[in-house]
C-alpha cells in the first residue's frame, strides 16, 4: 500500500514526514530482518540527515541488522567521515548514537564487489531499445544485497538525462551495480539523446533498469522524495518501488521543470559546490540545453571545478566531447572506450550533426571553471576565464535573450512549445 503526500508548491512539515515514514514502514516489515538502505551521495540535494535519523529510530530497534549504503554508481568512493557527514553526523556522534549501524560505500571500483544475478536476452534488449541494439547484457549488482532480507531505496526524484527521472530502481542500476548494464543503459540513453529522454517518465532506459531489477531476489521497499530544498520536502511516498517512484515523478514534473516562452542565445548556469567535476557538473548542460537557441552558447560556470573526472578523466581526455553521430559513424575507433564515457561525452556536447567528417553541434558549450584553457580546447569545449564573469551581468536579462540560473543542474528548463 502506498503511503505518502505531496504537492509541487508546498512543503511537508516535520510531523508529516515522520508520520509518512512511520505508517509506511510497518513494524512487521522490518521485524527481525537484515535491512539495507540505499541512499544518494553528496551530488544530490536531499534532507538525508532528517530521513536517515528517522529510519535509524524506526527500523533500528526492530531489525536484526540495519545498514546504509551510498549508491555511488561510478562516482568516487566517499571517506567514512564524509558518509557520516552526508547522514548528518560526525564519526563520534555516529559511534555514540548507532554503533552497530553500518555506513557503507558501493565499492564498484574493487574486484569481487559485483555478483551476476541474471541476463537481459538479445530479444529483450531489442524490444527495450526499439531495435537499436540486439546483443544480450549481463546484469550484475553489489553482492552485499544478497545478504539482506530487505532493501529500502531512499532517494530523491528529479528529471534525469539518462533514465528520464532519477530515483526508484535507478538506485540499484547503476546505483549499486556496474559492468555491462551500466554502460549499455548510458549509451542507450545517449543514442536516444538527452533531449528525448530527460523529464520523460517512461523511457527505454527506465524499462531496461526495471527489467534488470526484476532479477534481484531481495524484497524491496521504496521511499521517494520530492525535494524542495536541502532541508525540506514537497513530497514523500513509501511503498512498492514503481508506485512510490511514479507518484514522486508526477510532483517532480510540476516542481522541477520550468517552462520558458522562447529560447536564449546565451545561458549561464552556475554549478553548485556539490558538482566538483565535469562528470557531474555536466548536469548544468543537460538541464538547460532545451532552452538554448540554435547557434547559442551554454556556459557551465563554477570556479570550484578543477577537473573533468577523477575516475574517467584520462579516457575523456583521449576522446573529447562530441555529438552522438560523431561516435555512431566511427564506433570502431572507440571500441576500447567504455560506452558510459562516450555517453557522458555526447550528453555534455549536446545534439548536433556529423556529416562528411564535419561535426556541427547545435550549441556551443563553454567551461568557465578552473580547468585550464588548453585542456578545455583539447577536449573540444570552449573556455572562459571564470574571474571574468560577474553573474550580475547575466541576471534579469531574459528579454535580451540571456538567462542566468543560479543553482543549475537539478531543475530542467524546457520551452513551452516543447511540453511533453
């Protein structure tokens, strides 16, 4: 049974949040069980300290074991101190309050972390992808989930460039997964294009994720958040994964998609501090691309960004940023590059064409970060000195074709003429 409440232009009170969690997590569901809660990392806005604290109080006394795992995908592993801070505690406070509760990383980077739980057949892949792909894909997930009696997904729902909306079973794949499926889903999303995916509830990638989730034997409960701010929620739903996630997407679609009357020739998106590399700050482009005019400029602004990617930077340096067809027409050149890297490249570069050896992006993407100009040019992106930018020069100029977004990367901007 789905328990929850939400509205795009209001916030839940602390008492309402506690009531939803208490009613949604019935005592018998966790009594004597080994429970693992999956959460986002620090690249997502959500009031995790509040909800993690409530779950410790609600589940801890009843469960045989309670642990939390950061669903990193392929983001860098977090230090123990950083995980405790993510959940609103110091290591000392954690040791005093819940010494037996584990705060875990999804160590996708270590051999032996993953276990194969099944396979999507070639027929399934062909059906899911609309005929774009035919080969089967192995489904592997963090083997730790097989040691628990219940998985609880705790995550926010936002428009998402690969899956359409984040949340739900995405906390399994790629959250605590890896391998073939991760790269397949990201490349599938790139081939479909971010433009035709983001902010759309049912997408080929979401179908692939949900099919893969059916192969995970551990029972699941989902807590879907619709975030208003780092400390407030506009919606909260507890229940079956699909029901909880779907309810949250309906609120998120109203709250996290902003419509504009016409496109802008210049868009400046300020990346928040939680995006400390282009691997995640690329979300500035994903969420703003639809309102940039043809031939316009999108600026990813953030002096705190000093690198492309800790994990994939070397490979991105080899490949650079390019439109989808640049890769599709010469895949043999990139056979040794993980498809997830190629997907990231096309998502940041945006839609465009590659004809007769000439690449023509629809818009110009410019980095105004601490990444040196030489490196920006080498990876096929533009450059601006971040010190030359005064956000005041871009504010309140929509009538002049200029848009400034202060905390870019979570709210999708789309034209009213392109409502889905």
